[in-house]
C-alpha cells in the first residue's frame, strides 16, 4: 500500500511540473503577442500621412517653374518621389510621416538654380519653403569665330574704332553669355620672357578686361548662334571706304571718357573693368593675344580684386594687372606679327599655335575654319590656331537689320 501511495504522489508531482511548464510557455507566447501588437501599432503610427506644400523661393521671376525638378527622399524607407513644380513654383502631395531630404533643381545650358532641405522631420501637414541659389557656370562651346584687330587701309586715319570680334556657340546646347569676359594678354609676344610670362602655364596676366552684362540668363546663345562685339557699333563704311558696317553688333565697348567715341543707343555696352590703354583696344599687329574667360560665381569685380598683381613698369612706376587662371579661359588665339614672335603670351593648353598678320592696317581678319554637316556649320577647335584659323583679307559687315 505504501508503495502505491508513493507512486501516485510522484505521478501527481510530475503531472504538475508539466502543467506548470505548459503554462509558462503560454504566458511567454502571450507576452510576445502583446509586444508584437505594440510593435505593429508603433509602425502604424510612423506611417501616418502628412499633406505637404513645397515652395521654391527665388528672386529670378523669369524662369519657367514647370521645368524645375523636385525630389522628395524618405531617409528611413529610402523611397523617393520625383516630380515637377507647378506654374507657381510649388509641389503639393501627401507623404508618410518621417524624415526627408527635399531638393529642387533646374538647369539650362550653363545656368542652374538649386536648393535643398536636409534631414527634415515631417510628422504633420506642413508648408516648406526652399530658397534657391543661382549659379552660372562655364559656357562650354563658346569660342572665337572672327577677330578683327588689324585695321583697314585708309591711310591710317582709323586705326581702332572698327575693331570687332565674333563669338559663336559651337556646342550642342544653349548657353548664356552673361558675365563672359574679353581680355588681352599683358605680355607682348614680340618681347622676351618677363614677369608676366612667369605665370604661365597656370595663369595669364590680363592687360584689359571687359565683360558682357546681364543677370545670368539675359543673353542666351543657341547652338550655332553668334555674338558680334564691336569697339564702336556704327556704320564705319559711311565715313571710310574700306571700313565695314558694325551698326548691327550685339554689344559695343563704348568709352564715355574718349572724346571721339560714339555710343549707339540701340546696342548694349560692355562693362569696362580694366584697360592698360585706358580704353578698349586690341593691338593692330596682334602683339597682345585675345582670350575670353568666365569667373566662377559671376562677381567679376571681387574676382579681379582677389587676383590683382603688382609690378614695376619700365619707368619704375608701380602698376597693377590681373591674374586669370588658365582653367577659367574658354578660348584664346595667339595672334601676332609675322617674323616677330619671341615668346608666346598664351599657354599651349589654350593655343598650341599662332595666327599672324603681316603688319598693321592690312585689313587682315582672323577667321576660324569650319566644316558643314547636316546643314549646320561646325567650327574647328583643336586649340591650335595654326590649324584652326586662317587670314581673310577684308572684314565682314554686320549692319543693323
């Protein structure tokens, strides 16, 4: 009997232990289920929706906002919304509550507008304003097509007023000419090496700086289009038989301090920043090669102040000129006079060759060669003017339409 009772007790004890173990497992499963429920509830809270209005803020009122891209990036889920702004420069949409980076961008040729808000927490309906920063980069493809520095042959009566040059967009997209600067090298290439050539090949010292005006997108230049820039935009042929009509130039370098200069009111003036001559001039024999450059940020005055160099002239007087880094130069042509080239004024990265006249007042025009393909001219640009350019006798007229 005692043995039977003992066995019954042990069996009862074992059964209770199994029951307790089973109950513990059930409690644990219940706890896990509750935790999962809270977790799901928490996720649902994160997926709350928010209505947002994103506004582009810019002082440029001439832009077409429908061409602006907006990107709304969820930093947790890595999902992205890509869209366009509406006519008012706004984007309206519903997004999951969360943390976002929002960017707005626009590009047209070398002009761009950009703005962003990073790591932005959006948990409820919101209006988000994004200021845009405007920038104008290098107008790739803008090169010299013609340079007339030589002068005509009217007994030397008119050496400089009929000087002009032509830029052409040799690229495949529209660029803006606003802020493009015309310069000439300070070193005369008939002279031996000096303080100015010591800056080569990393920089060129400029002896003249004039710039095309504009707010950044004022003067678009489509592929194949030209810009004619005259020293004086009038019909020179009316007074001099061998001179040409430049009354249809797009810009002129009017100098109000010159008593004999004429201002054409129909032609915008270049902005004059500096000239070693006190006015616009290209050397008629080409001793001071021309080049064009574009300043980053478009603050030309500040750029020149930051790049001012001091030197002592042949008479012992202290003078100033300006250093232009080679990587800012868009194009340049090493002009000169035959038999008188001593040291190049432009680095080989700008022009490996040279194109030369035979003297001043010979009506010699520097022109760039071209090929034609599919009805469009493509101007040859290998950074070697010996191969890219040639001399034409007689300048071209650009009369007012």
